[in-house]
């Protein structure tokens, strides 16, 4: 599949991805990164808006699955609490977790997207796996390493400027 660091779409928040819009794009399975996409690295408690969005998506025809590189139990505990299937140790940008998700849900690549906050893992992984990548603005770049990563991603964000999802 194509090696690309450019997302299919970009948005400021995961909660901008409405079920009707996803379905209009032909997306029936939305894979989600966890840390800094759903919640910050520093907590497992979503905002009220994020919690309402998760419930809205879970009640829709769009299936959700968290596909996270994390090895921490917090991801599984969160997903169990909210009734969201999850795959941990995904090894993005490699296809291990994404391929496992596609097999688990038996959905074609054309009907999938992965939303995440990192270009070098989430966007690249989705593109290499042949699914659509949605770059979500990180919730909180709370340390120097996350800030430096964001600086390294800026050229690709700027190149993708016309791919924003309008509210």
C-alpha cells in the first residue's frame, strides 16, 4: 500500500466526526487511537463531550474499535467500561493491529478509517494498510517529546491544510 504521511482528513477533535458524516463517506468501521485522541495520556476519564460522543457512535451504525500501541491495562479497562472492542500492542505504523481489527470485524478496507493524533504512527499506519486516515489534533502535548513530535509533523499538517473537516 502507499507510503504517505498525509491524512485523508483532519479535524480539531474526535467529537467532530459525526455518525451521519462518517456514513456518508461510506465508513462503517472507525478505528480509534486511544492516548491523546480519546483521553490525554494523564487520565482515563473522558470529557463529558467525549463520553457523549462515544455513546452517540456506539448507538449508531458505525462500529468502533480502539486500536492502540499501548501495552497498559488502562486501555482495556476504559474500553471495557464503555463497551468498545479494543486491540492493544497494535504496533502502528505496522499493520498488525489494523489487520487484526479488519479480520475481527470482517469489513472491507474501503469502509474503514482510523482516527488518531500522530502522523508517524496513526496516519502512516492507516495509509500503509489501505484505509483512510483521519488526523485529530492531539488533546494535550504535555511534555517536550510530544511537543517536538508535533513540530516534526507540522510540514505534513501544512501540506494537508485543505483536507479539514468543516463543522
